[in-house]
C-alpha cells in the first residue's frame, strides 16, 4: 500500500528506516506532540516511536497524547517499541489500550519492514 503523507514522531533510528523504506511519499518528521498534532491529516500514516515516552516522566505527556488520540477516533496511530532498547514499556502499554492505536513490538531478530508490519496489522 502506498501512502501519500507519512507523519513521523520518531527517534533517529526510525527516521533512517522510514526514509529508506518510504521513498515515494511525503515524509514529515516532527519532534513534539504539538508539531505532531499540528501536522496530522485525515489520510496521513501516523508513526510514533515509543522512545518518545519515559515510564518515569512526571510531566503527564503520555496522558496528553492519549487525550489527543481520543479526539481522533477515526485515525490510526502506529506505535513502535524496540524491545531491546526502549525504556517505555509501561507508557506503551497505556497507549496500546486505546482502540485507535496499533502497537508494534519489534524484537531483536525481526528482519521485516515497517511497511510489512503495518500491512499485516502486527
């Protein structure tokens, strides 16, 4: 499936993977929740790195993100958690409870593409 617009609030490693994999799409990389919410469209593919969140963050960012997701029930949000390096398992679990969130757990030995995971719903 081809995506015209890919909105990415992701870490540097994911930026590199996305840039290589989605070469014929408009890719927008953002660095904050505000930038993310400002750039989202009804037909964008929305990718987020779980590493944006910290399980011990006292700012309440995770709840602001959840609140935003709830305002967009018809959109899907893909959250990527690389199990060998991320320290955001609890935060990712909170996000995964939302009905419009697709949580992708990426294990060390996974060799597929981001696109394959999105298409298969894994």
